[in-house]
C-alpha cells in the first residue's frame, strides 16, 4: 500500500483536504423546515387576498330574490329585478303551454322544451331574465298591453328578436333563448330566485 500524505501544505485551507462529514438527517430537516416555513408564509399572505375577493354581506343579500306568486293570475306577468337585471315572471295559460308544446324543438335555434325551461309540477310558471340575448336590450311582453310579437311571447323592438310563449327565440338576431336563472319553489306560491 502506498503511503498517502494527508498533511496540509502551509498557507492552505485544511477543509478541502479532509473528507466532509455531514449528517444527512440534519440537512433533510433543514430543507423540510424551510419549505414548510415558506408554505406557511405564503398561506398567510394569500389568505387575506382571497378573502377580500369574497362578496360582502350586502352583495349576498341581493343575490337572491323571493317572490310571492299568489297574486299573478293565469295569463298575467310581472317585471321585477334580480341582481340588478330585469326578471320576467309569467303565469302561462293552458293555451300558451299548448302552443309552446306544439313547436317542433328541432326547428328552434336554441332547442329547449317548455318542461326544460320550467320546474316539474310548476310548468305554468315561466321565470326568465328580461335581457335579450342579442345585445342586452329589455324585450317587451311581460306586461299587459305590450307588443308580444308574432309568437305571443316577448318582442325586442331594438333589433326585432321575437320569442314565443316559452321565451324561446323564434325570429330575429338573438342567438339564444331568454335565460332561465336558478330558482326553487319554497311553497306552491313562493319562489326564491338565485
């Protein structure tokens, strides 16, 4: 065996000439602790930023609208608001429901049946946003005496979009039916929109 000189030359740093002795467990602990500390710090910074984007109490209060339907007779409609947009609520007559059911859904631009646009057991209650899907105008037809267009539903005089009794687009430039917002019946005469 050859004799290896381990002497450090004069003026040199002795560290490079000795084998580094390290404890891998200590290094792993330091790495894990640093990553965990950075994760906790990131969460502390991000959490308030995310919380500030949550809606405030006054906005949450406006996010639902409760309606009493007991005073709306068959064939009548009302206009109200939901999230600062017009909301049309219409109590369809049997004739209006029959007219909507007779339409071949395959011929519609945005094919939906009346059943798909209403709740089960409440087919006569049509609840839609009163915003034309073309350019956001407010169609006529929710109140007595307003022009309901060729199909007896809603008529947007700005560009001529015409909707049938189920608020489905039948004629004009609008690409989609009037939107049905999320809603639930809380009783036979009360509905909560939103």
